[in-house]
C-alpha cells in the first residue's frame, strides 16, 4: 500500500519552478532518503506532502489530499523542520507537558527515554540549551508520537557525530517497526546509507534517481582501476570518474562485476559518490542543452 503517491506534482514560485512534474511513490513501512543539492525542491516537496503549500498535480498521503484534508492528516503525521524552533522561554519539562496535553498519541515515557541519553536537564529553558541540545529535544518530542508517517528534514543538523549515530540507531531500534513510514532529507548521505530502504535524488525540481537500496547495491559498481587497465575500463563507459591518491576510480551503472574485476578492485559505491556522479551528470547535460 502506498503511504505517499504523487503524479505530475508541480509547484512554481513566480518564475522559479520548484517542482517540475514529480512522480513519487513511497510504500507503507519504508524509509525513504530524499537527497538533493540546495534549491533542488526537497523542502517544497515536503511542504506539499504535509499540506503546507498548494500544488498542481495529484498527491495522496495516507489516502488523503494533504491540502484539503490537512487537519485529519496531521493526526497520523509527525514532522521536524531543518531548523528546530521552540520558544526560548520554555522549560524542557513544560515542552513535555505541552505536547502531552495536545497530542493524544504522545508517549511521555518514550520521550523521557530519548532525553535520558542526553545531557538535557528537565528544568533548563530552551535559551540555555546549545543548538545541538535544542535539536535533541525537538527530536525526542517528535519521535515519541505514535505516527504512521514521520517526516524528518535535516534531522541531525547541528548535532555532533556521536549523537547523529545515536539518533539513527534509535530511529531503527526504538521507532521504526515496519508499519511506520519515514521520509528523511539530509546532506550527510553517508550516514543514512545503512538506514534506508529506498532512495530518491532530486535536482532542479525533477527526480533524477528513484530506486530501492537493493537495486542500488546490485545496479551500481565502482572500480579502482589498475593503471595498466585504465584505458580498457574507460571504454566500458563509466558514468563518472574521480581521482584518489593518484588512482582512478570509475563508477558504472549496470556494469558486469566479473568484467570489471579483471580491471581492478570492485566495490559498491558510497551514496555520496553516487550523488556527486548523478547530479554532476545532470548539471553537465543542462549546460550542454543551454549552448
């Protein structure tokens, strides 16, 4: 069953096309990584999914039109923005009290459990917390709500590497249960590679890659070519080539593993390297079309 289904989704701000005919399907119980450069359309897509902005095209979220049925939809959806905003005068204990009072699916004990892994004191005011602590508090509140869809826009922005690791561990072990659906955007793609079930790259308002992580692992290969075989590797038409310590690493789409193994060391690429290759190719094609 589809949790999110969009067809021909389009959004224009003045002369800027933020979403340009996006087709997207996210099945229930999946974790989607929505990745793109700044200005690619990620936040606009999330705003449409959450009913924050009108749009053209067809969009259903949990079977509802998010723009028309936003009130009902928000009973089953949780969201955290890339900038966590909480009143600076608010105490941590008051934040817990407030969410417990307004959201029937908030589990205070679960929020307390998330906070117990941090240095946040219940009597502290938001203005006394570091940027990372504010993000931790915001995530603890959101992840303690029993929602069918959790939308995370740059959830670990401002957090140090230790808490980022703890957050994704908690997301998988304490929150995700194969019934919930999670959509996450982040620039730190290497940190979510082992978390995702599905991957979408968006650029200039268009989907340029949409695949499951299983497809990603079987479809893309990179080879650190032996210098003597570099020319032969290039004849196989890699989609990208980069240099690391004087060695050439070539990235292939649907390459033959046995054929590539004869040319050098073969491995599955990191998401960051695939992202650079795909988005770089899109930029090159756009420049060529403009000439």
